[in-house]
C-alpha cells in the first residue's frame, strides 16, 4: 500500500509533469507508481552474460528464459545426479566450420 502522505498523485499527467519539471531544474526526481497493473515476479537465478569481454545487460525475462533453457538442457544430460547449483557455459566461434558426427560426444 502506498503511503498517501508521501505518494504523488497517480494521475499519469501529473506524474509526467513532475518528472519533466524536475528534469528541467536538473534535480533528481523519485517517482514510485504502484497501480493496479503493477506486479512482482520471482527471481530464481543470478545471471550474467558476457560477449567478447563485455557484460551485456539483460532484462528479467531474458535472464530467466536463458537460465531455464540451460537448466532444462542440463537436466536431460547423462551423468548429472542432481539439479546443479552453478552452471557455466562457454561458446567460442570457430574460424571455419568443422565436420563432426552428430551422434558422437566429445
């Protein structure tokens, strides 16, 4: 529940006006809007993605999707006795394609 003494009107026009006027004055404005459409989701994993040494920022949906896909693949592999706590995946592009037998494990 939003405390009405600290809350800004939930009228989107008034919120926008407050943010824009604060921006013009070069002040920091904190606006918290918790309306009927606001919801929270569970965070199930800590995730990071690095490409060529640069960390990519991923939104929650992409983070959870990647984590669940990798975890799903891991659970079907032979030799895994329990649900893993930590998974590391490295992908390196080859300079040129190499023919392999798809039924052979490395």
